[in-house]
């Protein structure tokens, strides 16, 4: 019996499980072969093209290296893995340090800024994608010096946005504290930058 509806039926791979939309955390199909091994195929949230809501999301990845370092280093995070497109990233550990986005990175949520010190997210050349809402707290700084900040967003900046180069694309941003623009050419593509601070 399958809770919430659905059915099982034999298939050439073993068994096939079909689930209803009433099971939002379930895959669209579960196939099994010899030895009781099963593989998830598709997935409800992937099918919809969106990330899961908070109640279905995994715990956040928390930055722990208060000396700073590269986004792509798994040991800088807890748990020890690099957050992905359906993960939330929290750069909230106290201290003054810089997290450098050294690879194309994508997260579903971002919280930047701890209770003390200055926590900087430096985007200099690759693409950083924010797939859902993000917030920069009072001690957080987004330093966009190249590359692209993109994604559905929105991003609320209650700390600082220092924009010296690069592109903001698709992500609507509200700066509620400090916006600094200097340096070379910048591009704002398909989005809104609201400066509600200084």
C-alpha cells in the first residue's frame, strides 16, 4: 500500500512506483531491479521547475572558515560539502573574512552577515545564481567585481553592495543601507536595482 495514493506495477527494471501530486516530496517514479536496489527518476519539484518550499528543504550549509576562503572548498562548510542549487547557504559566522566565489555557484537561499565583524561575499568572475530569496544582514557585504549575479531572487541588502564591475541579471535587488558603485562598466539586465539607502 502507498500512503497518499499511487500504485505499483511490474516493469522490465523490476517495479515501478507512481505517486500522486499529493506527495510533494516524492519522486515521480521509483524503479527497482535485482537485489532490492532502487533509483529515483524525475522528482516533483524538478518537474515543476522550482525548488522545494522550506518545509521540504534540507538543513542549510553554514560557512565555518572565519579566515575566509573559496566557495568551492567543501571543508569551509558544515556539513562538509559545497551547497548546490536546492541548498541554502548561510555565511553568518562572526568575524571579518571574505568568501570568494571561485566557481559557478547556485543556491536556493542566501543569508550573509553575522552578529559581529564583516562578512564579504566576493563575486569576481564566475556566475552566482540565487534561485529564491536572499538577505544581506547589517554586517554583510556583497562585492561584485566581475561575473554575473543572477537568479529569481529577490535579494534584500541591509548591509552593503559594492559594485565595481560585472552584471546583475534577473535578480531584483533592494539596497536598504549602502550602495557603492565605482570602477569599470556595469550591466543591469532584466531586473530592478532599488537604492533605498545611501
